[in-house]
């Protein structure tokens, strides 16, 4: 089944977009803590790599799509841009993010906006850098979302995506499948109010196109010079692309 067809709540009448927003609202309060546990803290290291790639462009205007609680947006404030905008469809996640930004005294530099990644409230060619970490697999219409990213990115800008991928080599492949299919949903059920959220997150991770397949999707929707770098045995991949 394609990742776009996988929804959090199987019996819900809502579309994927609304379901994803609802799910993240439900888990927003304990999302950060749980994320650190599930990824064994490695996700912080991956984000640092993204920040480093973005920094090479000396960006002044940065957009972080599916920003969630703003982890990556906050880290990118260290690059001394004029503005970092974090965009997300979940009010709950953004509220947590706003508290973190205020605590870090970065409210003048980092702004959180509620919005839809497929219809963004920005003019063409606005941003020097756009990032998405663990968000593209939640897009309801992947092609549409990526075309929209191409629209708001400057011709000289860079897109950096951090997303889950599946290790292909033994024994990492087998270990990862066991972990995402069995361990991750159990941890999610134990610690989260939303019993299905972490099953959805692992299911969507397992079915999302990665490596060459995802490069092809980027190229089909307005990007050239796409590169993919697997990190931590291929558990995640960092994609870099230009228009």
C-alpha cells in the first residue's frame, strides 16, 4: 500500500490531512520525550547534520515544513538567519513549539504558523532554504506538496529533507523491521494517550519510498541535483535538492 493511502485512524471519515492533524494534536504533549526514547536520541544527531547542510547556503529566510514542536526550526536559529518560519497543520504541536521558542528567547527570530504544506501562504521564490524532517511521509498528496515546496523556494535555494528509510543490509534490515513493527508500537501504546498513533508512524515509515525512488519523486516535481545520504545504517536518509 502506498504511503499516501495509509491513514492514522482506519475507521475515520476524515481525509488523511485532517487525521494527521488530529493525531499530532493528540500526542503533542508527550511527543518530544517519546521521540527521544524511540530514536534513542539519534534524531538530534541527524538534525544537526541537516543544519550543517543548510548553513552552507548562508540562508536569510528559512522555512521548516511539518515543523511539529519546532526542534529543527530552533536549531536553525543558530545559523543567524533573518527569520525561521515553522509551518504545521497541528495546533497542539505548534503550541508546544511556541513555548520552547519563548523559553529560548527566540520569539523574534523563529515564528510558528499553522498552515497546510500543500497550499502555503507564501509568495513564489521566498525562501533560501526549506527543510522537512520526518514530515513528507505525512503529506496527503506527495506530488502536490513537493511542487508547492519548489514554488516557494528561491532558484538559488536548497531543499533538505530528513525522512525515515529502511535499511537494506543484513542484519540491520531485519532488526529494524522487528523494532518498527513490534517494539515501537508497544512503546507508543504504553506512553501515549493515542493508541494508534505510533502504529501509524511505523507503518507509514515502512511503506514510504526512499533512496532512488524518492529522488525520482523530487525530480518529477521540479527538482534537479538530488542527492541522498543514508544515516545510521539507513534507518533515515537526508535528501538534498535544488530547483
